[in-house]
C-alpha cells in the first residue's frame, strides 16, 4: 500500500482557505504562491480553486529526499 493511498484529499474544489487548512500553512502563503503562479490551481471567475490533484502536486513538490550521511 502506497503512502499516497493513506492520505485523504478533499472532494471537489476547495478555496484558498480550504487549501491552506489542508496543507497546514497560512492562507497568505497560498495566496502569495497563487499570485506568483508557483502552485497549480484553477480559476473560477476571479477566484482560485484547488482540486485533489492540485493539492497532491503541491504536497509532492515539497518532498525532500533522504541524504545519506558522509
């Protein structure tokens, strides 16, 4: 069983506040990244919305590989 299968992503679209809560970061961090086009999102009118795939990609992009000690 993969680690990803244990993570519960939200259903449907979530707004900036919902994405921030799921990622456990401040809403301002998400807003700044959206403004810089540094994370994936969907525009619905003027509003940024996030799918489970967007959150998965953001989550996985923060993965830091293990480095063996010298």
